[in-house]
């Protein structure tokens, strides 16, 4: 898979994780022009500027390098990625909160919410 395909797939995965429904919404959140996003996401353009990648990473609360990681593509479900993201962020508050969050997430997933 080409690097641009990985980036495209990860942008889509982050959009799903963050419940961003359109390039227009992502444009508002990131500051990247909507036509640029639409053309890249749909495959009409194969590149994004470094500035656009940085803006997208900021909108997704992640490091720009994460948008290029192939491992993200291997996660079976965007909800799992979202849960891991929350747990990573909460880790700075201490293990007790992380464990409580993990328990709550587990209970929610059992209920198929």
C-alpha cells in the first residue's frame, strides 16, 4: 500500500473514530480547505501538504506521524481505536482512572452500545 493510501485510510479511520461525517466538517475542525480534503479522500489527488497533515493531526489530537502508521489499518474496529486513544490520554491521570474507564468501556461493549 502506498503512503498516500495509508494516509487516506487513516484519515478515514480517525474521522470514523471522531464521528466526523464529511470533508466539510473535517475542514471546519482542521482549517484545511474542503476541496483539498475531498479530492484527497476520494483519491483525485495523491498528496497533501505537510501543513495540511499537521492541521489534520491537530484536529484529531494526534501526532502527524500517526497518520502514516500502517498499524492503524490493522485495528479491527474504529471504536477500539477510539477507546485506546481515550485510555492513552487518561493514563496521565493515573492507573485507577484508566482501569475504571476500561471497565466502563468493556461493560458498554458487552451491551452493544
